[in-house]
């Protein structure tokens, strides 16, 4: 019987898979008062509205962009 600790994490099981992320970048600091980008998570209004219907690949592209831009932000 093998040790379950020897198995790779699900996100690391196959090469090229996306890293594990929370279900959404939302940090409950929602504000698009001055432009179309949320000051809390960094997503556009369209990305927030369409998040639940986006593919995993689309979500990963958004995650990569917002992380590179310094989002998600808490208490800013």
C-alpha cells in the first residue's frame, strides 16, 4: 500500500496545469466608482459579471494579470 503523501497535489498532478487558486479573487472591497476596474480585486466590471461562466483558462488569464498588477488588495 502506498503512502498518500507521495502523491502530487491535484494542481500539480499534470504538467502545465494552473496553480490552485481561491474560487474568486474577490476580497469584499468592491469599488468601481472611478473606473471599470474593481479597486479590491482588480477585475473589470465585465470580468466580475461573467466570472461564474468563464472557463478555467479564462479565469487563469485574469488571475495572472491581476496578480502582476498587485491585486487582490485588502483594505486599500
